[in-house]
């Protein structure tokens, strides 16, 4: 008789319950979550789902099967639990609720593909999912930039005089695209409030007074928020792209040396 059928589920669970309980504790170690999830209840639910699927294919390692079964169940529960917070991470960084949903779901699919990695080295699930969401957004930005470059290469010859009238050479246009991609990468690393202020300033060319109206805050507060956002963006830019700091000022995306609050 195959090993998976000789062993009862209760025997298998008894051998690995302590290990699975520790994994569950690590995955949901998120002190800022309110209310905190009941890890015992989640583990009991995962156990019931695994028991219902017993026995597995007799040719596989039943211990590995159990870890994957429970790990997948916990991952699904965790994604459901953290999805609103993951969506808030992207709000203000992309322009539509549909895109936010697409990126979060893409990160969930990536997490499922990397389930073994999480099982082998458990870590707090919220932080891990957050990293995957950020990476999903960066990949989307790169793909969008690639599509723009491809579209630029296929512009009909008849449109060339129009492009020439703008005073922007193909080399300059390519550089602007590259710098904008870098700027989006910087925004992805900033808090959502900072990214939102900088988008209003860089994309819509709004000053502090106009930003204040858009956000429903005082002009002085908008001036301070813009100053702080510029400063933080500069720090991130220098960390990510130390050899391209001059591009900040050349393209007007952000002051290379943010002015004092009183002059902003």
C-alpha cells in the first residue's frame, strides 16, 4: 500500500503541527494590524481543508504536500486580510482603481508561484506581499516605458516634421522617457502622500497654492508638504541613481536642491 495511504492524516498532522503553528505565527506577525488575526483559528481552518483533501498522490512527499497545502491556505487568507492595505499602498501612485486592483492581483499570483520560497523561509506575510506589490508596479512601469519606446520607433515618417517643430530631438525625447521612468521609480519608493504631491507638481505643474486647493488644505501646509516631498525624493533619487542627479534639474521634475520652506 502507498505510504500516503498507510499513514493517517492525524498521524501526519501530529508530526508537523508544531512546525506549522510556528510558521503561522511568523506569517501573521504584524503588530499594527487591528484587529489582530486569530492564528489558531486560521490554522484550524487550514487543517480542516488539508484533511478534506487527504490522501494526496501516493508518489509525492506527504510532509511537503502538507506544508504546501497549509501554506497555500494561509497565503490566501492573508491576501484577503491584507488586500485593502496593499491597495492603499498603490493609491496615489497609479491613476485608476482598476490598475490598483490589477497590480494587487498580479502580486497575489506571483506570491502563489513563490509559495515554496515562503514555506522554506517564513517571514511576516504583510511585508512580503508589500514587496511583491511594489515589484509588480515597477515591472508595470518598465513595460509601459518599453511600449512607449516601441511606439516611438514606429511613428510614420509623415509625422517627423511635427516632432521636429517641438524642438525636441529623438535623443532628447528618449532621455526624457528614461528620466521619467526613473522619476516614477522614485515615487514608488515614497510614502503615498509625498508621491501624490509630487505628481501634482510635476505632472500638472501645480504650485503650492493650487496643490492646497486640490487637496483641501492650507497653502502653508501644501508648501511644507511639497518641500518635504522634494527633499525625500532627492534622497531616494541619489540612492537609486547616483550618477543621474543632474537630470532632476535639467528636466524640471524636481529641484536638484530643494529651496527652504519660506521660498517654496
